C-alpha cells in the first residue's frame, strides 16, 4: 500500500518536476533541540526546499502521508498531526487501508481543515494541485 501510493506520488512529482518523494524509513527532524524525530510513511519535499534532504529530512516537509493501522491511528491523528502543524508541515494525508479513504488535512489553516475522499472522488491537494487520482486508485 505505501509502496503503491509512493509510486503514484513519485510519478506525478517527477512528471511536473515538483520535488522529491521519500518513503519510510526516512527520519524527519522537526526539532533538533527537543530531539523530535518522526518517520512518516511517505514524505514530499518541494523543489524550493530540497536542501532539507540530506541523510534525513531536516525541517518540515511540504506533505506527509500517514497510513494508519489499529495500533497507530490515534497517535497519527492527534499527536503527530499536532507536531506537523506546529512545525510547519503544510499538508498531511491520513490514509485508512481498511476503510479505503484518504483524509487530506490542510495544516496551514487554523483550525486545520479535514476533507475525506473515497471511491471515485478525486483526491485534491493544495500542495500537489496536479494530483487528480481518485481515492480508489490508491487502494488498487
């Protein structure tokens, strides 16, 4: 699931020369002082911010994707989303592989705006406006 979605994202990103897609395990250092390091399932860093990618991602990616499971859903939706908002991540996709939906969370709005996509509904992203795949394509 993660590999498939990363490949779809990478195809769009490469086609439009938008930046770089990285797949876990890839450390994202949100705060060096607090030693706050996370490993989202997928990370997108836009071209203007590519210098953030070295041995890990230093600073906020433009987009993170969290594929939730029973064991991680609460932490992914609350704690990690709070960190992402606090440290400047623009958008987070919360992907539920059991119920086949994608929630796109605009973290630049206060409060963050959640939009759920499922089935043939095309997932819309402010960070990746060229993205036009339906939610169902992510799970096929």
